[in-house]
């Protein structure tokens, strides 16, 4: 069987299973099994597929059919123009989170040597993107999960910014406080899905770590823990930048105001949803 035949059969199967991007997913799985870029793949569609590659591809196709996220199968995800390693130990980076990074970069661009914290870093997507796109920045990143931190450290090395990011294990801002650190900017994409809603999510999302999804009964528990800690960790004039779930912006904005943050505002995503809440410590 050649590549084109295998690709077509896989795409048809994924399409029958209701995968919206079946053709692309089948292509990516096959290219990953072959170890080929798109140019090489499309130039050699009539080539036969090696039995070992076919076996690997078949295993991956079964995983995808069972609901395992495509990114976990191929082990990669693009974020802010960078390539990230992802495993089932971390939340898969999403385009929505790029908005929080863009807001943080706007703040950092005004500073000579910005000191930034990424709390609950997961894959390290925010921390690595900030360090990469703002070479003057020094970044600290925390996570409670040692498995997640190992992935984040790999991503920092892979993207050439490991010398400017310090990773610390612990809950929220606790390890930063223990080191006596203060910052110009704190960014976080904390868990914000209400506990009772997780089992209703798409099966692919349910495969991601619950620790990175579960925001408590109303989805806001992590913000309640994080906001007062962030106030203590910020320098005067510093900014707290938070990704939020759909419909959560008013409650999170009110929480910032309750903790004395000023200039509280929101930023919408491409769908018009308020996706980021930020405020300043005066």
C-alpha cells in the first residue's frame, strides 16, 4: 500500500468517527510516523509504506479513534510560532492562551529588564514564549507537578531559552515567595472549568490532566488562591494577567478589584469572548 492509499483510508475512518479535520489529522499522523515534512510527503505519495511504519501508524490511528488527542500521539503542539513537546502530564497549549502572552509582551516591552512569573506553567508554553519573544526578560515558572515541570524544562531547552527561565516546584506562588522574589508581571492560565462540567467535556479534553482543568465547584477556586498571592509578589506598577473561561471575566475582574488592583480590563479572543483579565498594582 502506498502513502496516498493509506492516507485516504485513514482519513475516511476518522471522518466516519466525526473528526472535523479528518484529512489533516490522517496526514499529520502518517507524516509523523514516516518522519517527513509536508514537502517530502506530498512529493512521494506513490511510495510504498514500510511495514514497521505501517504498524506504528496503525497503533496511532487506533489511539486517535479512541479519543486520545492528536497532540499527545505525535507529542508536539505549535504555540506562538514555537514548537512544544506535549505529553499527557500537561495541558495542550491552545491559541486562546496566546492572547495572555500578547498582553504580557505589551507590558514587558515598556521595561528595560522585565522580571516575569508564569504560575502553573504546565508545558511551559507561556514562560518559554515570553522569554523567546522578549529577550530582555528573566522568567520564573512554577508548577505543582514534577512531571509537568520536566516537560516545561525540555521545552525551554528545545527553544533556546533555558538560561533565562528558572523552574520551581510548588503550589501557585509559594515557591516564589520562599525565594523572596518580586515581579513586574505575573501571568497565569489556571484551571478554570467547574468540577461538575469536566465529565461533560469532549472526550479529547477529558484525556488531559484533571489537575490542569478542575477549577472547583464554580471554576473560580484557583483565582481566589492566586490573586492575593500575586498582589504580594508584584512590585508597585506590576501587572497580573489571567486567562479566564467563557463568562468568567466579570467575576475575576471583581476579584482583582477586591484585592486593590487598579486599571482592571479585559481582552477578547477572536470569537469575541473575554479571554484575559488584567490589573495593575499601584
